[in-house]
C-alpha cells in the first residue's frame, strides 16, 4: 500500500466509529426492510422503478441530498448519488434480485435469531444499506466535506450481467481512485478479492428434417451434431487453470419419429486467466466451423462479458481493509476468490483498484436459505466508514500504481 495512506490525518477514534455504527442499527434495519419489501426482479421494469424510488428515499433521508434517477443504455433504472465532485471512491451496488414477484409471501422480511431473511437481503440490498450508512457516518464524524470525492452508483441489471449499465459503471470507475463493490461477503466476514471471468454462449445447430423410419438418410441430425459439439466443448475445460466449461441448457428435435432439424445448447464458461477466456472462445468458433455431422450448420453466439478480476486489482484495498478492521478491533477480515461475476470484474479490468464483498456478512445468494447476519451489519458500516475515511484523507491517487494495466476493453 502507498505510504501516502499512512501519512495522512489521524484516524478517527475506533470507539467513535463502532459505537455510532451500532447506534444506527434501528435505522439500518428499517432501511433494509423497506428495500427488501419492495420486490425487484431484474426482468420487471415497474418493480425496478418502485425500488429505485425506495432507494432514492433512503439515500435522501440518510445523506440529506437526493440522488439522480436515470436509466441505463437499455432503459433499466439507475440511482446515482454524488457527494461532490467525486474522484476518490466509487461505491457500487445493485437493487435488482433474482427472485420473482411473490417470493416475499413465501420468505417474508424477518429479523430473528441474529439473522435477517427476505428475498435479495444478502444479494444485495443490505450491501446498499451498508454503503449509504457508511457515507452518512463519515459525514457525521468528519463533516459533509469528507463526502466530496464519493459517488454511489446502484444499477438494476446486474443479475443479468449488467448489459445496459456496463458503460455507466465503467465510465464512473475510470474517474475514481478506488471502487468498492457491496456484494455480500463470506459468512466469516471475508471480502472478495478475485472473481473469474465469465462468458455465455448460445449454440444453434441446424440440420434437415426427414422421416426417421422411411428415409432417415435424407435427414441431417441436428441433435447428433449438437451432441458431438458438446462433447468436444467439454474437452476445452482446464480445471487445473481454473477454466470451466459447463453446458447448462440443451434442447432439440420436433417429434419422436423425425430426424431433428434443430438443436440448441447454452454453455457457461468461466476462467481465472484472461488468456483462457480467449482460448475457449476461439476454440468454440473453430468447432462450429467444422461440424462433426455432414451438412449440419452450427452458429455460436456469445462472448466473454465479465472480464477476469485478478487478485492484483484488489491487493492494495484488501491491505487497507485489513488494517482498518484491525484498528477498529473487529475480527480479522479474510479474502475469498469466487467463480461468480459482479460489476467488480468490469472495474478491475480497467485497472482501477477494486474490491468486492464489502456488503452484508451472510450466505445463501440466489438460494432459499439467503440470509444476513445482524451483527455483521454494524461491523461492515464501521469498517467501510474507516476505509472511506482513509481514502478521503489520502486523495484519489493514493492506491494507483504507475502502470494501470488495461488488457480488456475492446472485447465485449
Ligand atoms: Zn449481487
């Protein structure tokens, strides 16, 4: 980490941060409840609009100034709040969830036995609440001017891979010294320091229909061609390098006595190294160009859309997070790498120092046991407040190394 971070203004007293974070708990839980009780599946524009309004109200109330409500390139709502001119830290979260409308009836918002339940509580409405309250606490302790360099951006298409908001996230990130992403952390309070890159492919195989009994030789079997393609695609995985190739959907054929004229496969590819994403991409295209069944046609659509978040991108911020957790007397913060993608992949690939998993401590993203640990909420608010304070004191360039790698960008 840069010495600059050590050279700046004195730390806030640990007790001042942790006590006031605890004082905020009723408000934190009230805000979390308001957000969770406004269901917001990624695919439902009206729900997303409602949730954007609720989030805007939370921000206005806690930060004493209203955010901008805009739309991304595909029309999904985005909420952006600026503390001033920005440039020091970009705080990123999303308010869409994977849960369909009506999930709340089955899993209502509840605070019980030390956990919070409710659809999207962990992924990642609690993360947004933590970000807002950390900013509010920083203003409370240091004065409003401390927020000058801070920007908060919340999109609503992250669970779809941020197809519309990617440009916004990237342009804000390039103007920031650091990016903090508030996806849920590990159940033992780990933050996320590395994420695999992700690509999704849709493979459409076209053959020719014929009667399976009368003249099968006239047909071109799309299901057979798709199966051969799939087996070859599986060979592209390199588990020792962290590269996975997973067929996730498959369909084909039209009736039980017709040579199938069409088949379709979905393939999920994840990699720890950027070069591996490119290798698998090129190999899939090469396989499509040479179908194993004569006269079949194979089209592959898709490309890497989440670049690799390498651990180097988060190293300086992770050191800062650990240092601040220690100074606050919180349990040591560990790190974890995951195959799941997030907007941190996008910002890290731009060479902007980025760290993820600063949101709720808990577990069960996208699963029925999704939950947030209540005690972790105040811990995270305190920790993020301290980290933001250090970043604010040292300015936007404190974490930047001289050579910001930019190996991505051109490829979607
Ligand atoms: Zn998420």
